[in-house]
C-alpha cells in the first residue's frame, strides 16, 4: 500500500472510532486504534501510518513515538478530513 492510501484509510477509521470534541474535530485514543480488530486487519504498522499522517499535518498527537500500552491514553486529533 502507498502512504497516501493508508493515511486516507486512517482518516476513515478515526472518524469511525472517534468522537467530536468541542472544536468539531474527531479525537480518538491511541489505545482504541491500536486494539481495534478492523484497524489491525487494515494497517500493518499503525504507528508508522500515524507518524506519516502527522508529518502530512492530517493528525496531531502529543508524543514523539506511540507505544502500546504506554501511550494508550494519548489523544489522536484529526486535523483534516482528506489529503
């Protein structure tokens, strides 16, 4: 899979699993994404996809790297609805 395609799939999964915050952005905990069966089937390396999405300014999270279960409560904020 190419990176843009994976990031597009990630956007859909954050919208499916997340909830809108007070600013109208979708937010999901890293642990929710990491433990979701559907995400596990789609993404070989969810951490790599999240890192690529952060670099493209599609998502934001307050951690340098995400490790489960250590960072299970880190919020992943969706900044854009598409690439």
